[in-house]
């Protein structure tokens, strides 16, 4: 059974509703059903150019991912794709029903079972696992939908399981809708900008120099990685490589005809545009209830993934990455991606390092946090 499109309704009646009685039941109505993934797929394979574009969209120039010749000389005998590249195969947004209720990405629980090699192709299975109602300080009531996406390669091997969490939040104009206080773009002093530039230039890329499990110390911190100040160019590069929900021309018109609530009415032209426009336009962001134009959750989670792959080097393997998005990252913000080693252990012959990860902005606010598990080589033991 597949999710069926909702019947058309006037856009003006559907673009800013509050949660209604029975909304939770509707949000749970497709639990366990295999869902169509129309509009959730940007790539179907880890083609070298697609992987490189994804990495460049993150500012990641890791040769293991971007250079097929370099990758062929690695222990993997092929160039790889970073684990979060799978966002381009399927967004992990599994949030059916609730027409007109805003999607806000809440986080991903990733578990990878094997590396992603260049030219691997994928099929996915996606289904809704749960939906629960929550209360919060920025929106009185909202619903979190959790979906499972399974990524299987061309050999029939399960490569990854991802749990995507999506908040369904009434927009600012709705009763008890999402309401962040507007925040002006941060203005940096010359000294702050010099500090930012220095941090970016010092970004660590372990690459071919092995990081051995034996040398890792519990309690030690990973060298931070800085992103930003976030701007429109960063977002364009992310969308080009990472994918997006925007549609153009006839595809956009026909999509809005099928889904009239998934639209934004431009007051200047009187015409409709994508509801995702708020990511790059401040007025639309304020209509949603955000403090300003903002990034997308998978982008920030992919930054944390880059922090881990930079740190672990070519011979490491990122097994798990669980990150929740806690608050918006708006244009002009910088993001300090940090990690701390909290445990190391041997499990079934694998030498594992457990880390806590966090993303903080220039105001010291935590915008994302979670955990990671990395397998590292050990001295005297095969990789």
C-alpha cells in the first residue's frame, strides 16, 4: 500500500492551519506502510561527480571521496562517499499526511554497515515507524514523525539504516504556531573575522595518516571544525550537491495542483512559490516562525559527519552518527562543530571509539548535539 495524495483544497485555507483534533491519529495513520519516495530522491547512485558535488557543497575536499585515483590506492581499493551522502539517495524525511503543517527537520540516527563505494547504486525502503505529540517553548504543540529508511546496494546488501525525525509544527500565523523571536544578522568585528579565518585554515584532515585506536585517549577533544558565517552561497552549494525539495516551472505548478498546502503565496506577485523558500528569504522564514533565513538540518548533520571523517582518517569507518537539531542556524551564524571522546572499547573484534558531538553558534547556543561511533585500526591488528 502506498501513500495517496490528498485531494486538492484552496491554498488560502490550508497554508497556516493549527493542529486539529485528530491530527495525531492522522499523523499515525500510515505507520508500517511502505511509502512512495516521490520527490525524496536526488541521486540514485554514488557517481564520482555526484559525490564530489556533495562534498564541495559541504566545503569538504577529502581526496578519499573526491579523487578516484587516490581512493583506488587506499585500503578500500576504491574512492568512497561519506556516509551522509545517502541523504541525496533519500532525504530520510518520512512525514506523510498533515496537509499544511510545516516540516522542520529534527535529526537522524544513522547506522552504516559497510562503506559506500563510487558507482554503488541504491534502492530504498521507507516506512513510518511512529508519531508522537510534543509540547515546547516555541510551539505549544507539535508532532514528531519518525521514519525508517533502508538503503540497499546493487548487490542486495543492506548498507545503512537511518531513522529520520521530522517535526510537524504549525506556522507562526496559526493558533499556538511556531514563534522564534526575530534575530538580526550577526555583525563580526575584524578581530572576530580573523579568528574565524584562522580556524578554517587550521581545519584538520587526517587522510592517509592512520589514527590508531591505541593512541586515542578518553576525555580528549577533537580539534573543532568551523562552518560559516552561513550565507546564501553556502546554501546554493549545499542544494546543488545535497539535493532539495524545490521544483521549477511546470513541475512546480503540477505539484502545487496536487498539494495546494505545500506552497507559499508571494504577496508581491500574488503568485505561489515553494514553501521551502523560507530557508533563503527572511520574510518567509518569519511567516513560518523562524528567527531569520535558516539552513537545513541534514546539512548541519553532514558537517558533523565531516568532522568525524576528517578526524578518523582514511582507515577509519564511521559506524553510527545520531544527531538531533535543537534550534535554527540562521544566515550570518558560525557553527563550531565539536566532539569529545567518551569511551573506547573492543566489540566483536572491532576497535570502537564513542564520541559526544555538539554544534554551537557564535552566541554559545547549542544548535545540534548527539553521539558518534567510529571504528579505528589498532596497532598490530588488521584494519
